[in-house]
C-alpha cells in the first residue's frame, strides 16, 4: 500500500487540544485520513507509520504482546513523538523519558496515559551533567532551532552555559521499577549519541520489545541488538533503524 505522509506540527495539535480539551478531533481526523491512505502524525517524517506497520504486519497486533511502549528522548510528548499516535489513536500506554524539565512538564500535560520520567537513560544510576537547562528552549529558537539536548562532549561544548545535572537511570532499572511487561510493543530510542551506552549485551533478556526503533549508525550497537534475537526490518531514513524480534 502506498501511503501519503502528513507530518502535523506540534503547535497545531496543542492549539486544538487546548481549544477542545480532548483529542477526539485528532483521532477522528487521523482515522478519516487513514481511509484515504494518508498517515497523519507529529512523528518526524511520519516514521511511526513504519513502526505501526511492523507491529501489525500480520494483520493485527499479536495477542501475547502488551500494547505498551517506552520512548526515551520524548521531547514534550507531541513534537516528533514516535509514540503519540500509538497512545492517542490506538490505545497504547507506556513510559516517556525526558530530561529537560519544561518538556517533561508538557509530557505530563499532553500524554495522560503515559508514565513520564524526568531523567535520561544511560549506563549508570545516579547523576550526570548534560545540556539540559531550561534556557535551551530559547537558545534553540534563536540560534539553531533544533539542536537536541544531550550529555555528549559535543553537546556540552556547543552550549556550556546550559549544563545542568539530571538523574540518569539504566534501561534495566527502568524495566524493574516501572514493571515493564515481559513482552511489549516497542522501544523508541533517541538519546542524542548515548544510544550505545543505554543498550548492552543483555538489555532484552527479561523485558523484550517486539519492535525497536533507534537512531544510530553505530555498528557495534546494531550488533548488540541483532545478537539478542532481532533482525533489521526496515531503514525508514538515513539515520533510523527498525528492528523486529525474531525469537
């Protein structure tokens, strides 16, 4: 099936929600357009369509897979969200992980079925310094209009004045604390260069997403995922990879 992609702006969605106090209008329009083979989404380049297709490629969601997601790098829960349609239109619930406070507050406001966590995923439990200060919102608008937050050396060098200490939690601890289902729908991972520190050789031993969407070109990270029983299902663009569980 050939789809026409309609990437909706975050601002448009927020305006509608603030006016109507409900997502009913969005849901109605999404399914109306879907009948015309138009996929409407706030996801960047509508990459969540590929996620949806991967999850439903056998005609429906598998009964042993919980309708649950984890999205790390959640932004404000709407902007470029890969889980927005899953929750709002298709009844999923899940976890949103976002380190910037102003985005975290909006996640709580606009994603009612999600558990929102003001933290960053990484390789240890504790604190980490990164480019996470609230002033990043102004800097992004005035200077580069899109630099993502992060805790790599590049992020700290770009805006050293925006350094802020935040909580870091490992993927394994996240699964335990929030009672993540043993088998669940998908993991969306976009943590601005820290992806290889989030995923290790045993990350999916106990809690397995059926589908993984990760932004990476790191061959060692790709190998760590494949070696845990996943195959590369699709590359929707030049930076994202979708993996499918084959176990």
